[in-house]
């Protein structure tokens, strides 16, 4: 059942038309005849959305319309009965796709996209965005759950995009840090020649060898210096001994003094005998004995003195003899000093080599760290780029959603500010903004998208008037190809009636 019957609604007293075959159908009549009222009444029955609600005819108790099996009765309120035998757009308005009443183009496109997703029956579901980040787990690790609490798919896409971009920014900051660390480590490595020997065990062995060599050569030098000092001391002692000997002169020897003692002892013995034999000469003998005793004491003192002098002579002669120890030559000391200096330089060189080895090993480690940081930076750069691309690809999720519509040529791309925009491929551009198309071009695309089998779509009269003849033909064929009905109106100097656009084309061709 595809009949349209309207009675006592607005200026329309009575109107009947059977859509019949699929295609474009036109209500014709003079201005004020009620063409717009008919379109609004049909749209109210099929979609439930009109900008101005139709009312009953003046002077009539009620208005009534039967649209493809559904009846509307208009008194003070509108009552609906029956079921449509054809489909409408539900609660969606075709005008919301063509020219939503918003000032900004981005807002208009946002509204269009929302309308398209609803028309396609795609609900806001986070799972649609999971593939962008490699699955649910990775997605939930980046996108906060509260970003998903919306029934607006476009809004969800924007929230997901911003969350991914925030994560990309965090990754880029980590990349900057990694690059800075890589540069810092590289500067350390570049300041050191890493080709020199830097094996710690080898360098320590060389240092120990140098220290041992230096110790040995220093010992040799110390021995030579000690020998020179000893020689110098012995020479000084010899000179002192010679001076003392000269001072002492020629005294008695110990043997001479000992002989004198023996002689004195014999004298003493004889004297005592004389004392014994000659008591009469006691006084003289005692005197003689005393004299002999004094002599004896003097002789003993002389003996002790002789012993001391003999010991001193021996000591002095020994000092003189010691002066014969050869002092090392200046050449030999200089040569040994050079050897010690060489050994010192060897020790210093070995220590420097050990220190350099530490620097080289640090430089090599820094180079490896620089490489690691560089690899990290590359990985982070790739990750950030992937995230940025994933953020952009949120538009592809929306495009995929609206692609479920009939032959939908529209795609969604992000502009420089990151706002989703509807684009379409034309002969002028691969991605021309839908909002910048002419009204007529947009109506063709809108009708193409809305067309579906057994669906009735109301095209506003002013929109139809903006279409070129070829576009009108295209629209008729589009409806036929999709087994749907498009109803519009055009002003004409005739009584109010409806006809297939195929008839109109045939009439125009005949004329």
C-alpha cells in the first residue's frame, strides 16, 4: 500500500496520490495550494520530525491523512493509527544531513556525522576503537574508562583521539629524554680515544712491573749513594786519625812499657831483699822502696796509657785503611739516577695508562649507553608516530561506521585542528569538504545515502528546485535503483496533483 490521502489539513481540502512504482515523485500545483503541507504531513507520518506541525483546515472539525497504511487524525492533537507499509528515516531529519542549523562548519559536520552513525544503526561502543591500539588490553591502558561514558560516537571518537594524543605526547617526552641522554653519553664517548689499551688486568700488570722496576733501580741508586757516603765518612775519619797521630807523637810501645814494668818489678824485689838483708839500712831501704813503688805505679800507668794509645793507633790506622774503600764515580751515580728517572717515568706512564683505561672503559660504556638510548629513542619515536596515526585513524572508525549506509561516498578526515570533517571525492578534489559543496550537490549525496529499499524520503521543495535537470534525473534513477520512493514538490500552473518524475521527464522531452 503506497497511497497518500489527505483531507482538510492546512490549505489542502482533499488530495490523493498513489506512489506506485519506485522512483522520484513530484507534487505539482500553484503556489499556496498546499504542496509544502503535503510534504510535512507525509514526513510527520514517516519520520515523526517536522519543523512546522501541520494543522487542520480552517473551519473543519478535524484533519485526516492516510499515508501508506498509517492514519493521522488532527484535532487539537495528532493521533496516529495503523502501521506504515513503507519505511521512513525514523526520528532523523534529512535536513540534519544536508544543512544543520549551526554557525560553524565543524559543528555542522559533527552533527551530520552523528546523524549518519544513527542512520547506519552504529551505536557508540569502545570496542570499535580497540583495533587502533592493538586490542582491548592496550586500549584500556591508554584510554581512561570515563572517556567512554557517552552515547555519542563522534564524542567518543574525539575523547579517544585526545587520550591517544596525550599518550603520544608522553611518549614523545620520553623520546626527548632518551635523545638527550644519548647525546650526553655520545659526548662522553667522543672525547676519549678508545683505541688505546684499556684492559684493566693488563694495565695493572704493567703498573706493578713498572713499580717493581723502579723499586729495583732506586735500591741500586740508594746503594751507590750509601757507598759514596760511607767512602766520604771513612775519608774524613782517616784525616782525623792522621791529625791525632800527629798530635800524639812517638811514645813508648806496650812492649817497652811492659819491659819497664818487669824491670821495675825486679828492682822492687831486689829492694825488698835489701830491706830484709839490711835492716840497718831500713830507712834508706824504705825510702828506696817507696821510690821503687812510685816508679812501679808510674810504670803501670804508662802501661795502661800505652794500651790505650795502641788501641787508638789501631783504630786510627783502621780508619786510615778504611779510607781506601772506593767511592762510586759521578758517572755511575748519574747513570743510575737516569735509570731511576726512567723507572719513575715508567711508573707514571703506567699510572696514566690505568687512569686512561678507566676513561676508555667509561667511554666505551657511554657509547653503548648512547646506542641504547638511541635505540630507545627510535622505538619511542615509532611508538609516538604509531599513536599519532592511531589518533588520526579515529576518523576511519567513524568512516567505517557510516560506510554501512547504502553506497555512502562520504569519508571522515581530521582537519588541522583535529576536528572531524566530512569529505567526498569529486572531479575537483579527492577529499573535498562536504560542507563546501553546493546545496544541490549535497542533496544528491544525502539522498544517495538515505536511499534504501521500501523507504519513503521527503525532499523539501526548495531543495528540488536547486537541482539541475540532470541531477533530477539522477535522483529519479537513484530511487529506482534502490527500490525506494522520493517525494518532493514543484510549483506549476496546474491543479494540485502528484506524478512520477518519469512522467515529467517524458512530458518535458515531448515538449
